[in-house]
């Protein structure tokens, strides 16, 4: 298996340290709890889909993982290190929600967008401009967008823009790529080819992926693991172990009152 950064990944694999380890984390913005007692471990080589409806706390979970929100309860470890001490952020690639919504007037080329993800290197090891262009081209080739390097970002379709943002997310050769709602705004066909691309990056390049989405169709496309989130984790495990029928009511209506739907709709009597 070809890896993005074999040395670093090798460390994580031999020690079997999870890339992401969320331990009993709860979070509230003000009064209302948004996440309750979340436990989730993501290991090297896995492709996780974190699936939940609007407002279920998906983006909040990602912001906690990326150190953008402070939490009081629980602990998050990245590569075995407590998040408050963690500094190797270049090992984590991130594509945010709504990354692909540039209009045609946006004054940046594909090259500039991808380059903007590069973590600045200082001193003797600062790369030459030629090396930077090669790095950008290599990342774009991985998402089949190498030919678009000098095009204006705003002239590309939503699906092409999304691929460019994946290239930006992997420019530092991270160990894990985290994506928030990457398929919003794409038509069905483009969604399929986008999932194929992620599957390829996972299976052929050994890139660990955590994708957050409300798209249930994502379940069938190359995921190795699935987490169902509705403010609590309803399920987290291997995709083969996932049985939709058992947990569908809990997922929609929360684990506290799993069968409310059946009672309210009345008369089914199968709750
Ligand atoms: N900065 C904030 N301050 C207060 N409440 C917030 C804030 N951000 C999000 N929330 C609330 O927290 C809950 C979870 O929001 P979050 O954005 O994590 O959900 P989500 O699962 O990502 O939703 P979506 O599918 O719409 O992206 C929502 O009820 C939201 O209104
Ligand atoms: Mg969100």
C-alpha cells in the first residue's frame, strides 16, 4: 500500500495509536447540549462516514477536533497527544462546509487556491517556487484536476471546485483528510464520482478519511466505518456490523425516546 507519509503513518500503525481519539466529550454552546458523551476512535487506513441530520452536531464535532472550539468535558487526542498540546496540524487536512461556492468573479486561480493550503516552511528548507508548483500539480493530479492548474477557480463547476479543495486539503500530505458535507450542491452523478474519488484516495493512496455528511447514499460508497450522530452517537463501528433497521428510529428521534414516532403516528402497534 502506498502511503502519503510513510514514516509518520508507520509510527501510528506500529504503536496502534488512533489518529483521532474522542473520549467522553460533551459540548454545549449556551444552555442546550449539542453533543453528549461522544466516544470515537479513528485509526490509520480507515474511511469513516459520520452521518446525521441537520443540526445533529456534525460541524460542532469537527470544530472540536480541529481545536476551533474549547470543550470542558472529556478529552480529545490527536496522534496520541492531548489536543491542547497538539501542534502538528499539517498532519490533518480539512475541507470545510461550503468550500465549493466561489462565483465566476472570484479572482484566484486553481494554483493559488491549492497553494494557500500549504503550511509555511521557513528558513533553509523553504521550497523554491518551482517545487511549490510541482507540489500543487501532484495534489491536483491525485484528484484528476492537473489540467486545470491555471484556470480561474470561479469558472469551474461545483464538482470540479470540490476536487480542487480536496487537493488543497492534501497538499501537505496529511495522515487524515476531514471533510464537512463535501457533496452539497452536486448533482447525483457528480456525487457518485466524488465518492469514487474518495474511495480511490483511501484504498490506493492509504489516506485515512473522516467524511461528515447528511447524505445516506454515502453509506454504500467505499466507507469502512460508519458513525450515526444525532447529538449522541447512535452507532459507531464497521460498516459490515451496521444494521439500519435496528437503529433507524433511534437515529431519527434520539436515543432517549427511541419509539416516539410509532406512538405518535398511532395504531401500528409494532413499537
Ligand atoms: N456558534 C453557535 N452558537 C450557538 N449555537 C450553535 C452555534 N453553532 C451551531 N449551533 C447549534 O448547534 C446545533 C448543531 O449545529 P451543527 O452546525 O454542529 O450541526 P450540523 O449537524 O453540522 O448541521 P448541518 O447538517 O446543518 O450542517 C444546532 O442546533 C445549531 O443551531
Ligand atoms: Mg454542518
